[in-house]
């Protein structure tokens, strides 16, 4: 195809040659009139083509593209090819989008895309059913205006999405959803909702079974332990040659009672769907109390230090947090060899309050770290029994921290000690 500029140049040259020939054969006036008439005709063609283009742009449709004349013929042909190519790409894109919507709606989980301000950009039909949304009317609305749950709002704005969040359906008291949020590259968020009602019912049955069995075992174990202790204390009641057996029975009974107490505690925490108390906690007093408990448990066998930010407090349930944080401290004392160092810290790190317990004990291999919070998981079973561990402590810690929108961070290296940190979100931090 010849360039438009060359076509215009050829036309002007041809008109000039014709006008020059007329000038030489007739007169200058006729030549000038011919040249002017040619330019006017050329200008009319340009203006007419521009008018056709302007009219078409008001209602652009591929079937209504003008034919054009001269220079405009090539221009309109180029527009026609572009529109056909554009329509083909649009059809391919619409087909791909339709396939994506079909696949997305076939997924049993609900999918919601949130923008940087947590407004709904898109969602699937299952998300509409599970969360009570309507894309037609709720698009570009903040999701917190539609899912009115204080714990969900706190979970959404805390920015800590390692653990999923369980949401009770306000319209159906028996339905429970598991909410996962995945940050995207463009600062958007993908919210995934999953109906876990049946899984929760099965889990509730398991928890009830464990709680009931533990509760039933508590009384006979208490009785047996009481009799063994009474007989051991009675002078002459137990012959010297079998006293060691009674001591073993007393130790195992005590261990079983401690295990049952931990099982009941864990079952209570897991079954408690109510949010924890949001009361201010004087953390300096709580941490100093744990420091004194650690010294008493250590009995001078370790060097224990503490560093507390007295201007930093929390909101939460003090009994639960005392149990969780105290467990981290007692673990450090139990698993750090005699003569080791333990450092307790309560400081602000990146707008998050962090309670950490650092020791220079035996450390933990990396392969075990991800499983430490599992029930009954032990790195060294024989050592755990020697120190009186039940294998449930860190599982209890994890559940309590999750209830407070916090997370447990474990850093350790074999032979170099460990650091267990409870990291609390900014929403629970109180600064004096």
C-alpha cells in the first residue's frame, strides 16, 4: 500500500504538471483556475472524508464504516481491518472470561477479590450465597459494611493472614465458614470462603469425646493418686523393698493427671467460639510475674534476665495470655540445660508487640519446627517425659494466640538455642 503522504505528493505534482501544460498551451489564467479547482476538489474530498469519520465515530459499528474515496479509502480500509482484529480479540477475551467464570463458579469455595481499600471488585456465586453478597448491587462497596463481624474486621485489617479465620454465619447459627485471605501483587486481596460446617461438627464430636473421657478419668486418677500418696506417707505401710514401685506409680499418676488437665484446657479453648475479653492488661506486671515464676522453677540453675517496655500494654483475656506466655517461659526453663541463659523480652517491633523467650539451650532441628504446635508432637520423647511435658503445651499456646489475632514465631538452630515469640497485632497494642 502506497503511503498517504506519497499519494498527496503525486496528486500535487500531477496537478502542477497539468496546470503548467495548460499555461504553456493556453493562458496563465486558465492554468491558475485549473490548479485552484483541483486544490478545492482535493480539499473537499479531505473534508468530506473527515465528516464521514466524525459521523461514524459517534456510533462506531464495523458494518457502518464508510467506503471513502482517494486517500480516505485507504484510511477507512485500515480502520476496518483494525476493528475486525479488535472484535476478534474481544471475542477471544470474552470467551476466556466466560470460561474463567464457569470454572470459578464451579469451585465449591467462595472467591472474592478486594481492592486496596477492601472494596468488592468481583465475587463468585458461591461467595454470594455464603457471605450474603450480591455482585450486582454490592460491587465497589466495602466488605466490612456487608460482613458485620468484629472479629472478621479485626482479622481483615490486622494484615496477618498465616492462619485462616472461622466465621459464624449470622443467618444460620449452625453454619461455619473458614476465611482465608491471600494478598496479591497489586495490593489487592483474594478472599476465599469455605463451608466447614460438617468438619466442625466432626471436630466438635472429637473434642466432646476427649473432654468427656478426660473428665471421667480425672476422678479415679485423683482417688488412686490420693491413696498412693497416703500409703507412701504412712510409716510402715509400704515395705522398703517395694517403695520404689509406689514412687513410680505416684509419678505416673501425676503425669496422667497433668495430661488430663491439659486435654481439658485445650478442649475448652477449641470449643470456645466466643471472642476473648478485650480488657487492658498491665503487661509489665504480668511479665515480671513470669520472670519470678521462671526463677522459682529454675531454682538457681539458670541465668535469667528480663527486658520490659513499661509503656507497652495489650488488650485481651489475661488468664488465657498468662497461660500461653507462661508456657513459653516454663518450656525454656525445662529444656535449657543447667547453667544456660534465658532472656525474657516484651518490646515493640514494627508496630507489633512482641513477647519473646530466648535461650541458649540444645536448640531444635528445622524439620521439627513446623510440627511443634501439633498435639502430642515431641522432638525427643524421652526428654519430654523427664521434664514432665505432655506434648500439648505449644498447641494450647497456638490456639490462645490465634484467638487474640496473634501468631507464634519459632526460630531455632540445633546447638545454638531457640527463640519463641508471640507477636500481637497493632490493633491490640496500648501505648501509654
